[in-house]
């Protein structure tokens, strides 16, 4: 038998001495090889690069358009509406699902296959394994998102054409402007996609083989979408990365509503960084000698969740402070209800709604005038104004709801009478609204207008718009 | 550091929560030797192998692998390869792709000839381009060994490498390990197959409840004076039984070994007494057709050294 020897403490060793670790680049290639070898990843790549084109082309040929979806009502008019409809769908369903399948499984797959020890022995650095896996999953996600964007744009332009796009405030974007803004919109949603990817990595590390690890991005995205449908204060709404999935709407107004978009992107990137950092910390502390423990302990979940909750709280506090100090600007000061303009309110106030409706109406009236070959008129000449109330004036004119009613008035050059049209508005908590016209048939009372080329959709009958929830820029 | 030691562990202790997996373990593995690691389930074998592979760090004690002290980081010195709890393979890749990806990952020369050679050594050339998803356990074990061979290891650590192997696979694996040792590499392997260990290992360490209860050359387990049961098959069982009864130190055992064959005698004896019996049988003209321990020396030692530990839990 061996004689017992006195215990000594382990020596500290210069980092890497005697060890040849695999580089991150090699690990990255290795992870890509494994990902691409999976049939589901191959199918996803194919689907993302092919299916949107057929979907957009097919929907564009239908007589009934998805008018409930932003830009859906313009799918007959321009091919650039298709990728934006697809973007709306992607933000709701496709991107959370894709991040689940790719990022949500990238660590859990090793648990499922029992390959952690093999990988660790080969790479000899948990840090490099983490980096390689994160970069590889990010690469595949970017490939999938690029596929969705390119394919839907190609399908729209080929099926409908490279026509001008009507923006959310009714102004016309040239095809080139539309293309640039569509590209920018897709680039912007990369930020919340990265946030979901970070959550996917965190779930994959913290929950291991549990199906919850795979589903976490979808569940988090769903929960955040539900939250966005609730009448939350603006600061809370913007503190969630899901807002960036809709903040791109602001690119399609003139001037662009950049403040909420940039805040949404910043919040999303902060979530992505924090979730990834938490996943990293959990991963490098994991004990791989005991594979029955895959990291799904209560502590792992706690360590993963609490910092993100803290981030939301800090963001809400920061937004509340910063936006409250900016409510003295002209737009906010003009609002009849100051509370609605601060970050603690809904962000939807009477003055903003009136301004948005009047602006969109003026742009679209000019467009209708050109359709009907009437004498040209400018928005300035029209001097359109809107007077809006909510609940027939029985309740305060603020907040979301489908009981907004606006009376739009305008002047035509050389005509004494004031034109008036009525709109019923359905304003959602995220600031989007659909205006349904109820006025003179030749203006907004009927869904078609008779043009010299035949009947055409009436741009003033129904239109979409949005109210900028923050008062930091003029909406 | 002893220049001839591939592994030198002193007082290694490893805790999992409140459970001590390794309790002051000392281990010496000589270069160019095959060292067996045996013990009951939960004895700490996999934990110890994990330390050698750099998958965990000890809570206390010192560990030197291939002359390099192992620190707190989760890594192992270059030249160490192997697997614990079965090889890690990616089912969506073929055998060849698994090896090529691994070679590329390590930055080794991923020439196809090297991969072909590794596959040939473990007898998987015919299935080199089949996906690992369809591999049996034995084929997976052999592919895992091929993956380790690709790195040209100086210390090979294997956990139950014989699991699921058919005779041909076993022959391949034994051949590879023996050749590696002959070329100067050290091999540490754990197994519950005592026959494998006895066939391969020159040294063995027996663990029980995280402690080393024996460590040294296999030959030391079969001490001269230690009694073992032997099966003796002769041409004349009656004469053999009579002669055995006459030799001092030999006891006849009515056991399972003779149950189905009247020509087989089971005796319990130390080695000198057994030698004496052989001499007398030969002198009496009784041909010896088989002489083997009923329970291998290693297994006997294993049972003797570990059962009290288990009973004492």
C-alpha cells in the first residue's frame, strides 16, 4: 500500500504554461461546422433565404392585403412594403424562434450529446469555447436575418416593382430612400435580436438540457410583447428590448423619430451585453466533472435573472429622469396633459395625436390630389389641422384606445370653405394608430377613388400613423 | 519531479458539496507504462481521471502532469488526451469529419493520411465516412480512441475503454494501447474488466470511497503467501484430488469451478503450495490441461480491499 504523504497546496502556474489551447478562430470554425452539419440549421437557412420571397410575392398578388400589419396596405403599391411586413412578422415570431433554435441550443446541445468533456479536453479553455460558440451562433443568426431581409425585399420588388413607399406620416419616399430605410430598419432589429440571442445563450448555459433553456428567448419575447400591449408607462416600455422591434417605425416619418429608436437599440445592446456576460460567468464557473449537474440550479437561474431585472429598473429610472427634464420642449409644452408627455405616462397625448393625424392627412391629401389630377397643392397651402378627443370628450384625451375621434380641417387655395373630414382612431399602447375615415366620399368616405386610369385605393380612407411616445423630437 | 513519472499526485482532495470524491489521493504513473485504475462505483475514479484531463481542479494537494504543475485553471498540459464517461462525438458528423474537425480545432496537421492512420489503428476504416449517429457503443469507443491518438498523446487517459467492444475491437484497442506504451507514452485507464486490466496494466491503483487502498505493480497483488482459488484440469481428476490432499497448505474447494466438469479440481492455496502440487502431478504422470485462478488476483485483491470499505459505509 502507498504510504500517506503530507498534503500540499496546488501550485499556481503561469497562465497557459505547457498548454496549447485551441484559438478562438479555430473553435469558431469548429462550432460553425457543427451548426451547419445540423439539418435543422440547414433547413432554417434555406427557409429564411427562400420562403420570404414567395410569401411576399404571393401576398402582394392577393386582392385582400394584411392591412392590420404596418405597411401591409401598401403591398400592392410598392415592393418595399413587403420586407417591412416581413419585418413586423419577424419581430413578433420569426426572430425569437430563430434565436431559440440557434443561440438557445448552442450550449445545451453539448449537454445533450455528452460532449462537454471532449470539447474541453480539445480546446482547453472554457473562455475560448464560450467565445467560439457565441460568435458562431451570432454568425448563423446574422445569416438567417440577412436571408429574411434580402429574400423579402427581392420578392416584393420582383412581384410588385420598385415604386415609392408611403411613409408613416403619409409622405412619399423615393424607391432609393425606401430601399435605404428598409435596410436600416432590418439593421436596427439586429439589436433586439442580439438581446434575445444573449438571453438564449444565458438560458442555454443556465438551464442546460431543460427545454426551458431552448424556449427561453421565445418566452421572454412573448412576455415582452404582452407587456408592450399593456398600458405601461413610456419609460418601462422603452426599457424593454422588445420595443426596438417596433421602434424602426420611426425611420418612416419625416423627420425620423430617432430618439426612441436609439434608446431601443441602446437598451437592446445593453441587454445583449449583460445577458452574454452572465452566461459567460455561469459557464466558466461550471464544474464539468459532474455532468449530472448541467447548470440548471436555482442559483444559476437567480444569477441570470436578477441582474436583468436590475437593468430594467436602472433603465426605467434613467429614462424617467432624462425624459422628464425634456418635457419643457415645445411639443410637450403644447400638450394639454403634461403627465402624458412624461416617461411615467403613456406618452400618448392629445397634442401629439392631433399633430400626427394632421401631418399624415396633409401628405396623403397631396398624394390623392396627384392621383386624381387635381390642381397641385402643398401641405403648407392646405394648413391641415386636427381636433381630437377621446371617448366623445367624456374622458381625458390621452392614452391608447379605439375611441379617439379626430376632425381634420383644411383649406384649399382660392376656396373659402373649410374642408372637414372625420376619422376614428385606434391608437395602440406603442403609439401606432390606424385612422378610419368617415367624411366626404370624394375625400375619405370611400375606399376607392376614381382616377383617370380607373379605380384605385383611396389613401385617405384608412391610413396608418404613429405617435412618438417620447417628446424628445418633433413627431 | 521524477523525470520518469508522467503523473505525480500528492494528497489530492476534491469535494462536491459536502461529499468528498477524492480524499488525499497519491498517484504515480510511470512513463511508458499502462496504469489501471479500479474501484467500486462512486470510488472517485472518474473524478481522478477528470483531474488528469484538466476538467476539474483539486481542492487541495499537488498534481504534476508530464512535468508541469497543474494550477487552478481548467486545463491540462499539452500531450494529454483521452475521455471520461465515454467519448464525445458529434452524431451529425462522419467518423472522418469528427476527427478532421478535432484536428483542425487543435491546430494539428489534419492530413487525411493521419486521420486514415488513426482510423485504421482502431479498425474503423470501413465506416470512416458514416455518420457517428449510427455507431454502436464499441465503435464510439474506438472512434474516441482514434480522436485521442490524433493528438499524439504522451499521457492517454481512458475511462472504461473496453465498454461495448467485441473481440475484434478489443484486440484493436489492446494493440493500440500496448504500442503506445512501448513507444513511451503513459496510459491511465479505468475499467471494471479485471481481465483487461491484467492483460494490459503493469501497475494498478485501487480506489475505495475516494481513498487509495492499493497502488503499485500488479505483481504485488499476488503475494506469494496469499491464498487464491485455482481451477486445475487434469487427465485424471481422481489422482489429482488425492495428490492435492497430500500437499501441505492446499485445501480442496467444492465450488462452482468443478460443478459441471468432473475433471476439474478447485483448490485454495498459496503459490508455493501450488507449485508443489504441479510438481507432484507431473511426477505422477498426471497431465495438466488447465491451471488458472478462479478469481483473478486483481479481482481478489479488489474484493478484499474494497468490500470492507463498502460494508463499513
